């Protein structure tokens, strides 16, 4: 089973993600963190296959989360899902090794299509190495 961690503080976006992942597959579970610190705890505890990361979080920035992820968990794919279309944010995220950068979808249909693309991304990846 694949695990996606959504790092998002908007209840509305959390609801959209839950609904879209539920329709995607029973082979995908969705974890949700509303803060950057909670996201880092969940990455360590659950080792998700993919992280959907908002940049604007209530405690630490998404860039801080991304920097930590890149240094400690470089094999976990991170997609930024943000309202920011600022070219500097996109460039900085790219420099920090994101797998993709997506403006937040405006409708459920767009959100579901994006989640479906992530499902295809997960299906096409080679299995992660397990150390231990």
C-alpha cells in the first residue's frame, strides 16, 4: 500500500484530498499533517512514499520542511501544492529537489485529476529501498 502525506492547514483542501484519494484506490492511504512540525513527525513515524507540501504553514515554512526532507529523506518524493505562483518560490522549490510544483486546483475535478496523476507517478516508481 502506498502512503501519501498531505501537509496542509486548510480544512477545505484536506477534505478535497481525502475524497480524491478515496476515489483513486484502496491501495493508497492518506496521512494528513496540519503543521510542518507534525509533517516531520509523520515522515519519521510512517515513511510515506510521497509528500504533498503546502508552502504556507502555521508554524514552520514549507521550505524548512523541504530542506529537512531533502537532507534526511531524499528518497521520498515531494510535490509542492501551493497557492503561490511566484517564480522565486518555484525556483527555490526546484533547487531543493521537489518532484513537482502544482498550483492548488480550484475545483474538485481538477484536484481529483491531479491526485490521479500522482497515483500514476506512484505506480511508475521503482520500489523504495528499505534500510534496516
